[in-house]
């Protein structure tokens, strides 16, 4: 007798993956695979919290407008409205279920404020350990039909007649395995490891993006890369992220003389959108200034931000000085695998959720603390959609795996240096051409899949993704959000509004997306 239970493979273990697993019905057997430990995700590192129009003084409409403003008119407004509206309900559900968000004296969730938000709407937990708290809470909610396998490194997708039918993975000994499924869900994060200085978990190497691309899915908006303004920086090396919530509590940016650098730059000053603040810091650094985050005005800093305080102490920072040395670092990829409102890619039976997906929520620049919200909503919606899909008739479809891998003969260190020099906060045609020329001159070695190491697989993905990102950044001849061109320093709505750069099946093209910039009825 053929089982009616559908089999779903989820690659990843962050908020989006756990929200999916929490929502999916028991009619599905869910196999969650992570290439490292379950705790190796960007979600675990999230400090600030999750944005939701929770307060009576806030509204879904205002949250939508803040998201659109930060996204520089490159958002899909209908998606923004849907995620913000549903996100509010899901956050209220988490509160009702007992998720331990920090509370005020009245026992209500304590709301913080971050960059480009017009009001306090950030729910946080553990002070500055929101992601870790959410991950642990969601894990505690999972049913017996969810099976988690750590150190299962998924390296490719199985495709039969254009449909995704499973995954190829390697175990800790390097042996190659395959597993078929009715549906595969990629929740693999972005690509922070492409840059020397980043806030990401070291395991985030763009794997899911390139697996989807090889399978025929579209990659869009890769040029939009967000750099977080404030990484604790000691002797030129990043020691960790300092949450934007710190500026929301009253901290401000200054140079070595005490001059506040954001005054006159933007109406929201130190709480301007991240792209604005990161560029301002970069400009000051180019002039030779050392930048600091002044925390003098925050009472009981260590109690409000215990993890950040501990990080500073480990790094040898004199907290009594009230000044934390900072610099920007790669934080988030606004682009990714093109998906619809349910996380479905252009490849049948392949879904993408979380940072790996490009939903249109973030536009050209993500609003602070909208990433956990997006993961929560899209994970839930993808689960509901998969619950509705029929079980595949063919239980063991034929497949073939990629036997020979082309591995670039370049060090990860060199690749990161090139990306940081030519495709980071500020770009121009000369630098991007130099980057592409350097990447395309790299020699390759052929390695059998049985012999290839995990590090070589990651490097292969990183190189290919770097080429795609550089081509996108070169093609978009304007500045918008996280993509800033010195040679095209202004926005060009006439040429670029509503247009996305798409990578698909070895080709790159510009697509007019009618949903970007279109107006929809705002949910209340």
C-alpha cells in the first residue's frame, strides 16, 4: 500500500525553517538538514528583534510605509502589506503561546526602536538575544513528524524533467548520498561569507542560491547588499555585531574628536536607513577618521544589552569610556531566489524561504528587524501551501547527479578581498570591471563529487555567486538602497524603477516587474 504521507526536505534551521516546521501538518514527514549544527544560522545571531505593529499607537499601514521608504521604492507593495499584516498576527500568536519576549512594567512586550522606523515596534528577547530566544522557542514547539539531521551537507538538488525531486548530500565522512522527496524547501540564508567583514554565521556561503540557480530557478536583485553600520572593530578586525537597537536607545555615531557624523546627513540622523548610515561611515573612514558608537546616554547598558556588553569585554573594550569602535560589515542580501507569495520558485516542487528568497518585501534596502518577520511569515505560508499540494505519484523518479565539479583555484581569502574592494558599500564601473576580469581569469580544477571537500563546494558556489553579483552591480547604472555607484550617484526612476536584474540558466536580463512600485489597498 502506498503511503499518503508526503515527504518534505528542508535545508536549513533558522527562523524561516522552524516556522515552516511548526506550521506543517502531520500529513507531511519533514526532514530538516543542516550542514553544521542546528544553531549555525544567522537567526541565532539576530540581536535586535522582530518588527510588528503590536502597539495601539502603531498600525500595519505605518509599518508598511516605513518598509517602503527604507526599500527605496523597489518593494513589491502587495507583498509588503501581506507580510506585515500576517506577521502581526503571528507575533501575537507567539506572545499568546508564551514566547519569552522582554516585558515592560505592565507585563506587556517591551518595544524597541531601530533605524528608519517611525515608532517603537521591535519586540526583543533576552535583551539582545532575540534570535536565539526565538529559535529555541520554535524548536520546543516542533512535533514528532519533524526530524532534524545535523552535519548533513546538502550540495545539490535532484531534478527530473524540470521538477525538483530531492537532494544530494554529504555526511561527516565525505560520503555522497541522495534522498528523494515530494518537495524541497531551501532555507539556507544569504552570502555574508563573500566579504571580509560580515555579521553572518561562517556556514552561510550562498549554497542554496547556487543550488537553485543550477536547477533552473531565477536569481534576482543580487546587487542589493546591505552593510550593517556598526560592527565592533578592534585593530581593523570585526569582533561582532552591535545591534541597531543600541542607537534606538540613544547611542550615536561620532569621530575621534567627538563630532557627531550623522547630523545634517539625514532627517533621522543616527537612525537613518542602514544604507545611508553605512555610506556615511565609509566616507568618514576614507577621510581617515576613526568612528565610535557613543553609549553614554544609555543607562544600565550591560543589563539592556548583556550579549553586546560581554562581547565588548572579551574584546578588551573599556566600557567605562562610553565609546565603542565600529565599522560597517556585510549583513544581509536583499536579493535571492525569486519566489511568489508562498515561497514557490520557478522550479516545480522547489521552495525558498528566509534570506535565501527574494519576496519583494525588502526592496533595495531592508528595514531593521523585518528579516525575522519575513522568515516567520514565509515559513508559515510555504507550509500551508505544501499541505495543499498532492503527493507525487512517482515515489522513486530517476535522477542523475553532477559527478564532476569545477573548483576555482583561488583562496577564499582572495575572493573576499576582491569583493570587499570592488563590490561593497561603494562601487563604480572600473572597479566592477576589474572584479569581473579577476574572477573570470581564475583557473579551475576538476574534482569528482566523491573526492570534493565541503570547503571546495562552498568555494565553487561563492565564486559563481560573486560573478553573478558583480554582473548585476555593473548592469544597474544608478544608485538605489544597498547598491551605490559613485559613477551613477543618483536614482534613475526613468530607467530603473520597477526593473529587476534576473539571472537564469546562464543568462542575465532586465525584467520589468509590474508589482514593484504599484499601489495596493493598504490593510488596516
